[in-house]
C-alpha cells in the first residue's frame, strides 16, 4: 500500500478536486500548494521581510483567480522553493497524505511507499472548467491565463527539478481527467495505491 | 467501454506483455508492431522493390534482438509510415483490439471509444528485463542499445506525429510498470477501459 500520494496536474484538470476525494476515501491528510506555501512561510527559514514580500505577491485571501494570477508570474526564488521542499518532506514523513502541487514527486523521490500521480486534461475541457470557476473573466482572458500557467509550471519544474513537467516516466500513474472523468480517476488512484 | 486500446511504451517496460494480457482478459484482438509492419508491407501500397528493401532492413525471422537492432537504426520513411497508418486504422475500424506501438494514439486520435495507454519503466528495471531476454549480449551493450532505442522512438514520434513521446497529455493513462508491477498495470488498464 502506498501511503504518500503526490498529485501534479495541469491547470484546470481537476487535480485538487480529485486529490481531495482520494484523501477522503482513503482517510488521508490533504495538503495543497497554498498549505505548503503557508507552512514554508511560517517555518522560520525566511526573514519577516521576505515573508512580507511573498505575502504581497501571493495573497491567499484574495481568492483563487487573483492568487494564481500573481503567483505564477514568475518562479519563486530558491529560498522559498527550499522552504516549501522542507514543508513537503515534513508532511510526507508523517505518511497517510495526499500532496497536490509543488513538484512533490521529485522532492519525495527517495521516499518509500509513494504513488506519484499526474493529472492532465484537454485544453478545451480545462478552459470550460476554469471559465465556470471564474465567471466574471472573459473566456479569451481565461485561455490566455491557462496557457501562461502551463508555460510557467513547465519552466518552474524544469528550473527547480531538472525534469520535464508531465513526462510520464517521472510519475507512477498519469490520468487524463477530461477523457476518463473525475470519478474514474479517483477509482484508479485508489486502486493503484494498493500496489506493493 | 473503450474497445480500441493503444499501448505506447518505453523499450523493455513490458508494453507487449501487458498488452497481450489485457487483450486476453478482454477478449480483444492483439496487434503489435511486427504485425502492423507485415500488414503494411502486404497492403500493395509499396512496390515489390520497396518491400524487398524493407524486408532486408527488418528481418522478422532473425528474432527479437536482431530485428530491433536493425529496425531502429533510423526512422522508416514516409511511405512505410503511411502504409502502417492505414494498417492501424483498418485494425481499429473493426474494434475490440489492443494495438501496441507505432504511435497509434496519434494515428487514431479522431476515433471514438479509444483508450490510449503509455507504459514506462525505470531504466534499471528495463535493463534487467532486456538482459534476461538477451542473455548472450553483454549488459553494457544492452544498455547502449536501450538508450539508442529510447532516443530513436522519441525522434520517430516527433518526426511523424509532431508530438512528444511519453508526454502524459497525449495519453489517457500512463503507468510505470517498474513501480506498479505488471499485474497492477493490467488491472488498471482493464478498469480504465470501462470508462464511458
């Protein structure tokens, strides 16, 4: 049984929704990028000035769209990346967790009993989903943002982990949510987690 | 239910073995690259001279290692690629099939009821498996060959389909056989095939 599940995902592919459902079904702790970032900022490895700086760039309280627009403008710097890495390892050491985002698959590559998952989706399906989540934003703006996030996650992954974002050999299981449906993705992850 | 299953795979990751088992369990027709190539050569779209030429380059009868060493030296040319494409479509039109290799996921991207699978494996596990299959070849020679095939499949895929070999968004389901085990991969493919 794998008791540390990481979920990397394309923007809008439903990684968080699927991850939460998996955590609930397996009785695991759920942890996403905002929680990791918060833990990193509170870890004491960054100075109060740095925290203020990141707090301004990543306003949790501003809600989903706003937070992401700011957050993905450019890769966060090494110090914050390292603080997040430590936060992820701390969560993983306790086991029984689902960790979404932050290239946790690479950060935890030496850990045992891991299941590294990647969730993709067609651009059309992801756009539709994000438009529903951001009803006040024009579709073309959402599409532009989606492509920008795609590019940034790729760059972030390459820069910090020297691996290719979404390249199958870096994950145990990759699922296309727009083809299989969310429920089937949840079933398959839970089934795969039973592997030795 | 998906009744056309394509399996792309890294060399040595067990794609054929897994594909055969899936076909058997679901009662589907199994079709691999040698069968596709044979159908392409027999399709009448190539001249007898061309067939003789390819027959010399791809000697089926010489067995596994030999055939692959010759086969992957360079991408086959466009005419043969197109003949193989037609052969793959012909198999798919009948449905209830598992097709291994030849970028069938891209060739059949307009088909309904498809499940496109990619099988990866760690280099270590793939090397071990290939060494068992080629007991008379020194390990370093097998490793060299494995890396050459990896490079060639990537190039072939890029050249003929303009897509990235092994990039998760091009497949519905990607599995790492060295992590999950062959039996779990077979189970997961059969389970995923039940998706609408």
